[in-house]
C-alpha cells in the first residue's frame, strides 16, 4: 500500500501508514525506505526525502540500485537537488 500511495503522490497517507506500522512494531526495512525516498523524489519533496535518508542511514540502510538510478535521473532534470548531498556526505553515511 505504501508503494501505491507514494506513486500516486499520496505521501501523507503513506506516512500515516508507516506510523501505524511502527505503532504495531512493524519497523520499516530497506525496501520501505527506498519506496519513500523515490516517492519524495518523484514529487519534489526534497526536505522530506532528506529526513527519510537520515533516518534510513541511522538504521543502517542505504539506497538500492533502483533508488540510486532514480536519484541520478532527478539530478539530471533538477541539479539543485545536489545542494543537499554534501550535508549528508559529511556524516559519512552515504
């Protein structure tokens, strides 16, 4: 369901679903984080994407190949996305 919400731009609904999952001790995995990051990228929600990327790294997860490719394509279309990358690199998590 989270994938569908993210693909349709229903990010608030996806985040609500995630909160319900966490409340029921169903913690997000690498797939879940990658789905969210791609959703935020798709809908140009870069600030929210950064929040999820930091949480993702703090939990020991990283981008999968699909998310990395998606990010490269977004940067090609919108180079300003790179403005957030140095901050994340300074934490040595990506």
